């Protein structure tokens, strides 16, 4: 799975002529099509032929202020439309030093579980990517 920046998605898709790679988007907006200037909806990603999307990356959480709940809503929207979600979890160095690793990661996953429930069909399309923020 390769996840280039949005401006390079079309180039990556075009270069993947053998279809050996899965191309993923690095993010998606939590609402559907509409007047969301600068945002990319699930429908737009599907129109490009994408089947995978990264959600909840540490940079989105830390820099953009994305919450566990927002990440979970994005995941639910993408899953409902048939996409595979790469759902990122991970703790900061301060959280690790405070011995809160499990609590932080569980909270991130609980938000996802609350949003998508226990649907086996949806969970089959979730990949959990544990990336401690302090390791980057």
C-alpha cells in the first residue's frame, strides 16, 4: 500500500498499470459531497478509483487537532462506502512517560468501536496501524 500526497494521487494511480500496488489517500473529510472547500470526500476518492484511506494519523491528530471521535466518524463514512480504512493509533512521548500508552490507544479504538459497532463486515475492512508518535 502506497499513500502519496493528494496532489500526487493521480500520478501514482496512472503509474500503477500492473495494479500490483494499492494506492491509499492520506486523509478524507468526515462529511459527504458538498461545499467543503479544500476537503476531499469519500465519494471523490472512490471516483478516483481508490479503495484505501489512512485515517487518524498522528500528524492529523496533533497538528490539525483531529479528535478520536472525528477520526472514528471518518472511518465509519469510508467503511460504509466500501473502502478499506487504515486506522492509526498511537501515544505521544509524554503519554508514554506517564504510563498512559494503553489508555490512549484504547480510547482511540473505543471511539472507532462506538462509531462502527460490532459489524463483522465493517471490521473486516479495518487495518489498525499502531504508530507511537514518539517513534517518528
